[in-house]
DNA sequence: CAAACATATTCCGATATAGGAATATGTTTG
DNA sequence: CAAACATATTCCTATATCGGAATATGTTTG
């Protein structure tokens, strides 16, 4: 046997630092490939390939608009990670307070935003 | 250039499924290598090697007791992941409620547990 | 100390990438 | 339709693992 694919689930997909950087941008707003290239300053094929991986594991979705392709993050797909991380939360006493106030704030605003 | 090490930070370390399985066991209780081997049924060197990676990125710590080595999870080391995941939490309207009640429950009990 | 035990390490081979370079595909516009 | 534009894909190479097998290291016990 040998290595396993780092491209087949959400956990391994975010193991790659460049992919995390792309996600960090896309979570801010939907963006075209060239917009991303302008920001991160990597060769376009590099960006496209990483987007391909993210797309394969459904972390991002793509929408065509003319000759552009607009990418956006699909936050729901991160839930497996969040759920897996949940097993450690009980050890984070101090951060719970922050999170709690954050939640209160969000919920005061009206729970969820439109799609 | 080529692949980058999947063994140098927390994100890539948990990208490997077997390592997640080990973590899931160790979070339950401190355990020796052979205890883990008994549970997961992989060859001992495989277990040891994955533990080595987890140890290198500080996700687990090791403590010697006689000829045994007892491993345990270091939950604090997962905080970078949790913090990174935080950027998506606002999209999880429905799960916020669960989490909120979870927090309320925890806090009612007395906020933090001893180390 | 020798044997048994617990675990780590080394050496090995197979393979899945990551990135570079070049090119292909698809779209708009003149 | 040709040229320009936007993006994906293919081909290539180097390399970092993953797991297997064998062995080394360290500890306890008789």
C-alpha cells in the first residue's frame, strides 16, 4: 500500500495550506478564478487545481457567468469537521464565554441569514 | 516542487483517517500503545508511527510508565482548527440552538473543569 | 544477566499528490 | 468567424508519505 488520497474528504482537503487560503477568501464573497489569482498571486493553474479539489469534496460550488466561473464556499460541508471537533469543546472552558456572547449576539439579530 | 509534508501541522495531521481514529480513542482515556493496537487491530508499528506524527504536532503527549508509554490527547492543540472553523459558524443557524443549550448546560454546571 | 515484554525506528517499495509548462476548452466581442 | 479572454486539463517530475517487514531500544522480571 501507499499514500491515501488527500483529496477525497473534507478533512484532508483542508490539510493543504493553500486550499485553506482559498477558502478564507471565498468565505468572504463569491469570486472568480482570476480574482483569486490576483489576491493570492499564484499561477492560475495552481488556483484552478486546488479549486478542483475543493469542488470535488463539495466545499465550494461553482456557478458560470459568461466566461467567468464564480466560486463560493458551501459552509454546510464543514459540518463533519465541526462535529468531529465537538469532542474537544468541553476542554475549552474559557473560549466558551466568547462563543456564548457571540451566539447571543447572532440570535438577537435573527438567527439565520438568507441564502 | 512536490507534495508538502502532511505531518507538520495540526490540520494536515488530522487529515489522515487512521490518526483521527486514534484521537477518538485517546480522547476517551489515556492509553498505552498496545491498548490502542488491541482496539484498532493494526500492526503495532503502524500505530506507533501515527502516534509519532500526532506527537510531533503536539496533538498527543506521551508519558512513560515502566515499559509502557501512555498517550493522551492535548485538547488545547486543536484550538487552531476550532478557531479556523469559527468563520463558518454563522452559517449554521440550526446547530446554534443545540450548541447554545449545550453551553448553557455546561455553564450551569460551573464553567470549567479542572485540568 | 538473560528472557520476555513494550514500543520505536529503519529500510523498503508503491503511490498520490503539488506545481510547472504547455495546451485545450469554452465564451464573448468586434 | 477570428481574436481576446477566462479557466480547465494534460503531461511531467520530484517528493512526502503510508504500510510492511525486520530490527533496534528500553524496561521489567526471574
